[in-house]
């Protein structure tokens, strides 16, 4: 356990890589008194709820739709469908706002807004991919707002020979490239403002909001004060023909309201395409994409967890009321022709047209700047987290006041590319789809936190549930495909590609993974459902506890057993000798990270279980009893062989443990505090000839006896340091390998039972190995020992019986008949079996094995039961050592549980 006085973990953007972000690690005043004399750093958090959240959110939600696309929506969709669009759009964003409020009130929020909330909730892969797409949505929105502003400027100042306005005002030439030029100038202005700093924009944004509010009031006052009038609208037609269209402003009229109640989708004069519910909704929804404008300013807010919920909710209520009133006003005062053919009609029906003109310019310009600032903050947070490597590394640079000016330059360059679209309506669908996907991700983050039932998820905002989160996700996804199925499919594919890229590229983070909480929740539920009383032999699989003294000499055996588990439980066990009563703390807890890092390096799918015990035997008993949960407990114990061989150091052979691999890791990679040098230093050097043995022969044999008493199968592995091709990057498929199986108990010559539980278990384990990836194409051979000189032909019958057994068990193997009369000749007479086997017999058995199995990749032998007398332990080990001497990788197996089944 960590020290009780350790300070709480911070949740800063940099995580544990703060030093790499250009910041020094934080030190406490107590630990560094000289820090008190250093000049205090300038705190970038200076914005309150109103200036930091409400103002930018309101301006972002008004943007271009308020003055330039209200008539477009009502004219094409009608009042009823227009209000329906507003209700649907605000329902979607309201559900998302509930999720934003819940997440933002559950802990400290740093810079990065929505990206920060998603990444710290769902992990770096999901957060990084959604964060990048949200950044792209903001960039596209910035370009869209700029194009809308240029459209408004050209509507007043654009050169039009057929216009009744004075030629001295309409001086700006029009055309695609002129539109791009004007957009570039406006973007340059936004760049300059954003480079100065977000706090300057926030203060000026309040003035802009006042101007927009005055413009809105003038619109509503004009609807009562201005008398009905007619207009002649001109549009360029095909073949340089100018189209003249008559439209009228009727003032409040019941007839006009009835005419505008229902939809009348027609040609959009700006894009020359027929409108539909989806295309109009896409344009209208761009007014709702600004709900995260305040959240994106989280790095500049004094108290983001308080300001974001209050400011966002207040801004949404205000803008919803304004849009509903404005829709009803234009539907009751303007005929459909005026609404559809002139998107800037609000200027013409105003008491003083410059009121609306100034409002359009201010709303569009502020929305563009807000989008640029928000996008730059997201990009800066992505760069600080090192998720995309070198391409985004410069975006982590900040000025002395905390302004990420390089990220602003990135955003400006991409927005400059967006304005080449030339028309606002052309990119509205793409912007809306990106935003809807980001909103769905926020809802998903909140849903995951709620479903994980983590005790630390205690948001102060309580007005949400998993139902609202799920409804928000579904509504976002449905509307995405309603608006544009192609863009929606493409954005989801892009999201998946980014997820895969970050999954394989990004370093491990210290943010916490919601996936871990969800997995824990589900695993606990399914473990309770895994009832050991319902176990059946036909679903049996090996669940292995491999005891490891020192991984340096056991890595090949660890890798081999990983192939042998067949999807079952695999646990690496280790006993640390000691007594907790004489120690200040448990030394085992500090070792887990090293062992888990070893598992990662080797690429095996194994758990780790360590224990502290006065003896290895007692510790192994502990692990056999308590390792696993419910129906997932070890049924097989595997030990290394007890001999006098000098083990080899696997760390010196595998490239994954060599110093060259250290240079490939990045400095910012988070490895849970275990780098390669510390991993190598943690595990002691391999045993030498003079090294003391921590385990006596009696204790070793006692461990085998204990496991059999606990009804556990036992395997002993010898010479596995000679096994090649088991490394993580190995391409071996087993085509040149052979698996040899000797199912007879070779140390009991009188035994001829090939079908006892132990022999069948041995066959099953060999078959399991033959089904694994690197042994799938290996050839399996089964050797039957027979006595042929006795004149009896019973062995022929036994062979046929055994072939039938293999057929029933669906085991594909070749059977080899091995006469061993000469070997049995060295054995003692039947009545003297209680005496030790002669050395000649053991040597003869070893020679027989070498003669037939020396070229095999691995051998499976029958392990006899250990003696009951402790004094015979050394003799037992000596017999096994002689039989397997210089044989190559060998697994001695004694099975006690039935594992084969011939019926369905």
C-alpha cells in the first residue's frame, strides 16, 4: 500500500508526464522552502460563469443561423416542422448537457473541455479519437461562420448592377475566388485576436453580446413598427440570365401564418439543390453546436465544475426562447417567397437596416473566433497528452500567459482550407455530423461511468440517469444518418481508424480506464454465475498455476505453458520467503508491478499471484487454495524440475529484455513505474553452483504430494530452456515439430493400463498443445510399450483397442509400437517391487526414450505418484532425473481428474 500521507493524485492534462510538457514537477513548500522566494506564476484561470461560459455559448449558438438562416428554415420547412426541428435539436443537446454537467461536476476539469472530459472518462484511445474529430468539427464550424459572414457582407456591399442600392456602397466584386479572399482576410483578423489571448476575446464578447441583443430587439420592434412592403429580388440564372422575383413583407397576418405553417421544400438559390428535411435540419442544427463553447474554455475558468453546468443551462434556455419567438415572428409577417429567396431579409424589414447588419457581423465574427479558440484548446490538450506524436508536438507550446499560440496557428491553417468550400450550406451537413458524433461520445462517457457503478463517480449535478445518456446516444446517431448517411458512415469509419491507431500507438496513461471499471462490473457478475456445481467433463480445460522461483531461468517454461492453457486460467505463482510479523510492511505488494510488466514483456495471457510464507511448500499450499475466484481456480500445478543443472539467463537472450529495446521506448511512455533497467534489476541473477538451494528435495516432493491430496493435477517441466520458437514474435507454426507421448508408467513395468485416468489426462494435455497456435501443425506420436518375446499376442488386441479409443476421443496421432523386453529384463521380479528400481533399468528406460524421442520438440511422460515416506524423496527425484537425463524438453504429468468424454 502507498503511504497514508501521500497527496491525492492530480488529474492534470499532463498526467504523470508533466516534466515533458515544459513544466517542472510540483513541490510542496515543506519539501522546498526556497520555492517561496520564487515569483508566483500568473494564473490563467480568471473567467467566471457569465463571461467564461454564458457569453461564448450564447454567441456560438446564435452564430449565423439567427440572422441569416431563420428565414431559410421557416421558408422551406414551415413553422410547424421548423419548431419541430428546434425541439428535436434542443432535446438532443439537452440530453448531452445533462451528461456534460454530470461529468464536469465529478472532479477538477483542466484545459481541453470536451476532449478532457471524454479522455479522462473513456481512456486515451476513445478520448483522443473523439477529441481529434471534435477539433475538426470546430475547425469546419469556424470556416462555416466565416463563410456566413462573407455572405452577409456581400449581400450589402457586393457589386450587383441590378440592385437598387447605390453603386457607391456595392463596390466589392463577387465570385468564388473573391469569396475565398474575403474569408481569408476575416480569418486573419480572427487569428490576431486569438493570438492576443482568450481573456481579451471574452471581455469583448460581452460587448458583442450587447450589440447582438440590441439587434434582436430591433427585429422584434420592427415587426410591429414597419408597414407592409414589396421587394424585387434578383438572382443570377443559367446562361448569364438575371432572375427577378417578387416577394412581400405583410406584417402580422393570419393568412401569412397559415401559408407558412406547412413545409414547402424547394430550390436553394445558394447551392442550386433541392432542400429536404435532412438538409434544412443540418443547417438549423449548426445553431446548437455551441453548447460546449463554455466547456472548451475550461482551462481559463476559475471554477469549471460550477461554471460549466450553470452557464450552459442558462445559455441554452435563453437561446431556445429567442429561436422559438423569432420563428413565430417571421412565419407570421413574411411570405414564403421572401423567406426562401432572400436569406438577409431581416435587414430590409428593419427600422434601421444597419442594426441587423451590425448584429450579423458581430454574431458571425464572435462565433468564428469562439470556434477557433475552442479548437485550439482541444488541439493543445491533445498535443500535451502526446497521443499523436510528432505531428502535434509543437501545438503543446504556450506563451507566458498560457495562450497556446502554436495550436491557434494550426487551427487557422486548417480553417483556411475549409473556406475553399465557398458556400455555407455546402459544409453544414459535415459540421453537424461531426458535432453529433462528439455529443454521442459525451453521452457515452457519462453512460459508462454510470453503468460502471464506481464509488468515486459522485457528481454534484444529479439531474441525469443512464436513461438520459442512452437516449442521447441513440438520438445523436439517428439524426446523424437522417442528415447524411454518407458523412455519418465516413465519420464513424474515421473514428474507428483513429481508435485503432491510438490503441497500437499511444502510451499507457495514468488517467484511469472506464473499460477497467466496466470489465470489473461484468466479470464479477459472470463469476457469480459460473457455478462449480455445474462443471462437466466435456467442457474441461486446463487451469494452470505455474510456480516460478526466478523468471530469468523460467521464461521458456512460462511461454510454453501459455500455449498449453487452451483459454483457461493461467496464473504465475511465486513464494517470497519471510514472516510478516518481523517485517514493517508486506514486501509482496511492491513486487506486483514488476511481475505484471514481465507478463507484458513476454506477451503471455496470465495473472500473477504472490504470497509471503516461511517456506515454499506452505506458500504453494496457500496459492493452491486461494488463487482464483469461484469457478476459475487452478486445477493443475506445474513446477520446474528439481535438479543440479545450472540455469541459463533468458533475459540475456531475448531481445525484449536487451538494452537495445530501451532506446525504442519514448520518454513520455507511462509504464506504471517499471522501466526495463528496473525490471532487470528486480529479479536476482540465476543460481550458480555455489548458490544455496531454497528448496530441499523433501519439500519439493512434499509439494507434489500436497497438490495430489488437493485433487490437483501435477506437471513437472525439465529442459524447457532448450525449447525454441516460443517467443512473442516467433513465426513458428509447428510444421517441423513433433510431440511424443508415452502414456505408460515407465517406472512400473508390470503396468499395462493405457486407459487409466492419468494416461488419459496425459493424452488430453498433448492434444491441447497440438491445438494451440504454434503447435497446430505439429505431428503427434503415441508410443505403446509392449513385450513381444513372451509369445502372447495380447498387445495386438491392446493396440487395436487403443486405436479405437483415439478415434472416439477425436485425437489425431500416429501410434508407434515399442518393444521393451530388453528394458523390462533389468527390472526386479514382480514380487520385489517394494524395493528400489535398479540403476540399470532406469538407464535402459532413458536409452529407450532417447532412441525413439530424441528428435521430438517436446515429450509427455507419465509421472508416478511420489512416495509416502519423506525419506524416499531423494530417491524419487533421482529416478526421475535418470529417466529424463539429456532428453530435451520434457513434461512429466500425473493427472487425477477425468478429462475425456466420448459422448455429445
